[in-house]
């Protein structure tokens, strides 16, 4: 009997590219590339190589310098040749090159012409992940709108293969010559018009969805609204599942949650609404923030923000700053809030030697010392928990109860249900 062997589909391989500048030192670039690799992994790609270059700023033509671009090209060529010679099939050619910043249409066109592989930038990679994660009609509409907004200024590169067909009469076909109005430009204008029409339609759909959501929010009754906010992959969905006993999707991937989930919670007969929102990230594309306005309205309309932080992350303080800046951009910086440091079970440190005179760092400060530092800063509005291991969850519930009760008395001073609680 003949046996059929199903070969395993291997993940596409990726090369990452970042810049070291005066505004972004080598350590910061490494952190950004670590995050970019996590994004690539979330999208289903395996990173095989990183390239960095020290420059004043990105080249407007090819992002990196010509020499670095040639180095990347040679590496891709070597990998292709190695894959051809590898009879085991373990070596794979480079499938894509991902740049850590948003690329212009000109940069994309020039880089593609040189490297001849798929080129992505940070924004397009995030958009791809959002497209994979979108589940509801609202999220899908928001993602499509962001994709079209991203695509619109980059349409030119989609039709470069038509440039050779556009020779005008008596012009010699020179680039920029008068009369060079070939099929490429006609198709480009047509595509631009189609995309603009699609953007208009998607905006109209989101307005309708937003009206429905606003009506839903109004019908929720006189309840305090609490929103979980934070950087992506800090454990908001896990905390939501723990507190509200719900089944929100959660995994160790970036942007596991796109759709805002709202659940009714009751602590000691005190009901309130708890919302899990989309995570923020460094260099979050503006188009995404605009497209996800209706989702972020849950944050805007919340009475209390619970800022969840992954304390095990080596760069958690910058992540806090990114979230605080995004909240300020949304006009939410003055809302009542509290910090919840999650994943204390994953926090690691190496004790500092007694004769070590160097300044303490994140790597050698114990969790107890860190708690004292942050508790002093936040004046008690700061908790340390592990949602996965259910550590200090009772304390979190007590603080949530106290804060929600205070807000309810302020917002609904004559609500009968509070008197019921007191009785």
C-alpha cells in the first residue's frame, strides 16, 4: 500500500532592519527589534537575521545607506543559494524584509527593486496582524479602513511595471516627459478613485456602528464603567477572564484582542461594567488610532481606568509612558486611574553584590524594593498581581470595590441600589 507523507508547511523567514541614531541608541534599537521580532512571530514569520546601521537619520531614498542595502541583498542571495543546495529542505530562502519604521512609497519602490523580495514596514506588519485578529464586523471594517488609508499614498509602486508602456509621442519615453500619459497613470487614477470611494463607504459604516454602540452604552443603565487599558500583551484579557469569569480570548501574542469586550461584574453586591480594550504599542500607526475610534470610545467614556502593566518586561517603564501618552492623545489623562502590575510570577532579578558600587538597575532590584518605589510614587493606587497564578487577586477586588463605590456615590448620589448595599 502506497504511503502518503504530508510535508509540514514551514513558516516564512524574515530579515529585520533598524537604525541606530542620535535619538535612538543601540540599546533602544535592540528593544524595538525585539518587539518587531515578536510582531513577526505573531504574524507567523520566523526571524533569521537582523541588520542595523548607525546613521544620522533614515535615507529618503532607501531608508538605509547603499552599502547596507547591498549587504542585505548579498545575504538574501546567499540564503537563496544555500536553500537551493540544501537537499534536506531545512534551509529556507528569505521571504521578506521588515523595516522597523514606516516607509514612504519612494523608499518601498527603491528597496523592492534592489532586494526583489517582499518588503514590509512596521505599520504594514501591524495591519496584517490586525487583519488576522479581527473577528467582528466592526473590527474588520476598522482594519480595512486603516489598510486603505495606508495603501492610498503608496499606490504608485503597485503599477511600476506599466512605466515601460507609457512612451509619449516624440518624447523618447523619458521619465517626466510631456505627453507621458500612459495606461499606468490611468490605472493609478482609477485605483485611487476606487480606494477613496471605499474609504468613504467604510467611514459611513463605522458611523452607523458607532451609533449602535452609543445606543448600547446608553442602555447599560446607571453603572460605573471600568476599562482595562495597557500595552499589548500585558495580560488584560487574562485579568478580564479572572475578574468577570468570562471567556475572552487570551494568548501570549501581540494584539490577541481587537474587539472591546464588556462584561457586568458584581463585587459584594456592587455591580459595574468592566471593558477589555485593544492594547497600545510603540510607533502605533495614526491610521489605526483613527480607524479604531469607536473601540477607543470605551476608554473615553470609562469612569475608571485600570492601567495594566507587565512588570516582567525589561522595558515596562517605557511601555507605561507609551500608554500614558496615548491616553493623553485620547483626552483621557485626567480620568481616575490605578496601576496594576501583572505577571509578578515572571519577574526575575539577580541580587546585587555587597561590594558592587554600580548604580542599581532593573536587573538587580528585587520585586519588594520595586514595590516600595512604585507604591511611594502612586500613593496606594498601585497593586502587584499575577492574573495567571491568581496571586493578590482578593486585594485587587477590594481596591476595585472601594474605587467603584466612591465613583458611584459621586456620579449617582441618589441611586437606590447603594442604600440596598448599606442595608
